[in-house]
């Protein structure tokens, strides 16, 4: 029996798109600096990471560690302090925590893929209310520190924290939050681009691909979670 290729055609499309986009941007730029190079590395590694997350593959944490470290630096350069704190002080350590927690939920037939599960209706309602309250509080704090887009930055920060927790716990609802985060972050970085931050367009392209992948990830994980409903599971 012929062995299937690791990436699906759609996943290959996402990976090739972001690589080609970065090549085009570099060809169009008249000057090159370290920030441009780091933005490109963060973008490409980030897309590899989210594609592997959608597949439920534990190797995503390797690319994730590279991406969040460099993304924190890029965010620091444009003053998105919520993104800096989120990536440097939350995402970086969560890469290690997530790796070890995913190892505990590896499916019996695989050494690299995890089981997916779903939240209860009560958990979803409580989570929604909690996120809304935290977004407002965080936005006011960021406004105090002169954040150029406090509510967008707050939305991406708060929902990313919750989505990452759901990801580590292998809940399929993570993808709904990632979709919202992706839309908000695309808007935020486009605003930065129009303010004159040229490299922001590279970061924006990464988040567009993230959005496409999140839709695909939701479909895959929701299907996996439904298949696991017949099996007893605990938090």
C-alpha cells in the first residue's frame, strides 16, 4: 500500500504561500536589515507550527518556540506591549509545558498525534463571559501605557492565553478563539503597516495564513473530538 504524503494539498498550499510571499517581499525591498530577516523566520516557522498543530502533531512545539521568541522581538519593535508580554512570558514557557502534556495524550496508534476533546456547554458560557470581562480590563491597562490599539491588542492577548490553555488541554474549541485572534491581529498589524512600519506586512501575511489554517484546524479537531465523545475522559 502506498504511503500517504505527510502534508495534505491544502497544508502544502499554506506553507508554499507563506514562503513565496516572503521571497517576493525580500525581492521588492531595496534595503535589508536584521529585523526583516527575523520577521521572515518568525513568519515561516509560525506557519509550520500552526499547520502541525492542526494535524495534532507534537513537533509543532519546536517551530512554536522559534516563532514566539522572534515574534516577541518584532512586537517590541512596534510597541505592541501586550503581544510582547504574551509571547515572551507566556508562550515561550507554554511550549515546554504543552510538549509534555501532549505526550500524555498521544493516541495509542501513534507516537506523535494527540486525542481531541470538547468543552461542555456550561464551560463554554463561563469561558465566554470571563474572556469578555478580561478583554475590557486588559484594554484599559494597555491604554494607560499608550498602546496604539488597546482593544485589539487586549483581544489578541486575552483570547490567545485562553486558546493556548485549550490547546495544551487538546480541546477543539481552541480553534474558534484562534480564528477571532487571527482576524484581530491581522487588523492590528495592518494598522502598523499603514503607520509606516514596512516589515509589518510580513507579519500580517503570517496571520492571514494562520486564519486559513485555523479554519482547517477547527474542521479537523471538531471531527476528532466527535469521534472521542464515546470514550470517557477527564480534565
